[in-house]
């Protein structure tokens, strides 16, 4: 019974075989894998067993915040009112985040993108080179769009797996496809925190009063942020290369018995009059023409940075591009339908995060102070202007293990973290980037955002997380050091309120 249980998956069965086979030199293949791979596999098993569902964690955080506010003297009716008001306060931002995922998915899922990925998959000469290419694709695309990076890099890994001569480790490739979500996505254009701070209409008035409006020029386009991003890109690719098992130890998709064949193209046969409209590219092109006209106006009126820092414009650009690449309305709609299940967590969790933020900022205790003010006071006392980035980085990364949502967690942290930054006179835009770089780290070992990768590759979270945890071990000290070092080159400016 025990053996049947422990050897239930293809990966486990193949690993068992490796452990008891001898290589040409007479040594156990299990030892050939190296300590990095063995640690990776143990970390995978631990993560699958102990990581809870993010919705349960979000609900627990909400309950704890509500109980703490009541215990501090906030009237129960104030806490209840803040819960209800906050629950619906982020509906625009919630939908914007859903469209970030949908827009990235429909572009990555299109036929032209698939052809480009197939061309790219023909380049590598070795399995390790293939894994490094997947990592490079993931971290670079994530700077443009995390949804596009997640799906695009995963499809590239699947295409590479079809090249049996490469002997590419399928698990390492899956982890490489995911590394952008733990390394660079929050430092790029689709950063939830940076987008939120640049869009005052997406914020509550209580949060806006603390942070003000912070444009991209003061967050992701700071030269300090660009330096940090460049370092993380190089480090991510290097770690993927060095931790990928060699040809004799690699668990390829074929060895695991997983199907990586190209999916059959969907039929476009017209069997009913309605199909004529659904399959007509003329309808798609009419919508694209209207969309391009609006985007032209936005980019000429606001400039490229101004337009891209507006979530509505950013999402609209991806949707119009997806519509163009899919060519026919039916194909576009089918792709959207495949993307929508991935938004379930956003739809149900973000209202809870909004409620947490509202309780923190608008349910004062008997002495008139809110929990947000109290937490800001604690951070201020624990930090100096020099140590503040490290303290916030450690705190944000630790909380990220339990609240795996860049945008949702920022709504929890921003009220008191940004107030503490104001009190200590720490650059507000850099504080956002401190949060961005640190909060992404736990994604490397938290399975929730791996779901699209797992679904496409046919793997399980614990098959990949072990390789990702090695990325975390390398990234964490580098990130914290650079956050501290670069902070000293910035000067504080008071919050800027939006114009009338």
C-alpha cells in the first residue's frame, strides 16, 4: 500500500527507477542528480502538502483584521460598515485585473504567437539551453505583461519538449516558464501596485490621501528600478541554467509519459447561417479599426508612458491585439473562454482584500486611531530611513506566502506602509518598488499562480516548486541588498494629489 501511494505519479515512478539503476560509471543515478535537484524535489512535496488555498487565507486575514479592530475599541457597527463598503470598493480594479489575464492569454494563445514560439523552440542545442531560453522568455515577457509571459513561456516549454533530442527536463522547463511571476513581473508594465498608484480613479479616497498619485516615472521607470530589473533578469536565467538536470538525469516529457503533441486546429466549417458572422474576419477587422482609432488618440494625447500607465488603455491594447491575431470572432471568443476560468481567484478574493483595506483605514478605535495608523507607527519605530526598505521587503515577502496577490496585498499593506514612508521621508515611488520586488518572491513557491502552467504542461505544483525554490534562495538576498543600496540614491517628495 505504501509503495502504491508513493509511486502514484509518472514523475515518482521514473524517479524510483532512476534511483535503482546504475549508470555507465557504476554509480547511482540518484546521486548524479546533484543536491540542488534533490532539494528541489523535497521542496516540491512540502509545498503541495502545506500551502493552503488563497481564498481561505484571504478570509482568515479579513477575520483577523476585523477582530483586531474590534479588540482595539472600534465599534462593531463601524467594522461591519467598513467590511460592506470595502467589499464593493474595488470592482473597477478587480475587473481590470481580470482583463490583464484575459488580454495576455488571448495574445499568447493566437496562431501567430504559436508560430513564433515554434520558431524560437528550434533554436536551442541542448536541454539546459532550452530551459534557459524558457526562463529568458518568461522574465522578459513579464516586463510587458505577466499574463502573456505566463502563457507564452509555458507554450514555449511545451514546444521544446517535443524535441526529444534535447533531453530537456520537463519539470525544470515548467519552473523556468513560471519564473517571471516571481522575479520581474511586478517591476514591469502590468505591475498591479504601480498601475494602481498611477490611476487615482481605481483607489479609495482614504488610500489616495496617504499615497497620492505616483506616475510610472516615479516607480517602474526609475533608473534604480531598471538596474534592479536587469540584475534579476540575468540571475533568473543563470539559476535556470545551472539547476537544470543534465541529459542523463533529465525527466523529459516522453519519459514521464506526458503528451506534448500539437493540438488539432479547430474546425471552421460553417453549418448554420450564424456561423457566417462568427467566422467573418470583416467583423473582427471593423472592431480592430475602431480600437486602433481610440488607441491612437490615447497615445498621441497622453504619450506612450501616460497611455500605458492607464489600466484601461493597457488592457484595451492587448484585447485589440488579440482580436487581430485570432482574425475570426469565433477563435477570439474561444480563447477568451479558455482564459476566463483563470480569473476566478481574482473575482472572489479582491473584494475581501478591499474589505481588509477599508477596515484598516476607516474603522477608528476609541482613541480615534485606525489600525492602519497603528501599524504605520510600529513600522516607523522598527525602522530608520536606511533600514526601511529591508524591513518592508522582509515583511511584504513574508505576507506574500499567505496572500499571493500583488494587487490585493498592496491594498492591505499600502495604507500603513506608505504612511510609514511618509513619516520616515522615504521616497514613495521607491517604496512601491520595494513592495513590488519583495512581494513577487513568494510566488516562486506558492502554487496558486502556477495553475495555468500546470494545466498546459500536465504537471503538478510539487513537480515544479522545487526548482523554483532554488530561484527564491538566490533571489532573496540579492533583492534585499539592492533595495537597501539603491534607496540611498533617492530623495523623498510629499504625496501629490490628483488635479480637479
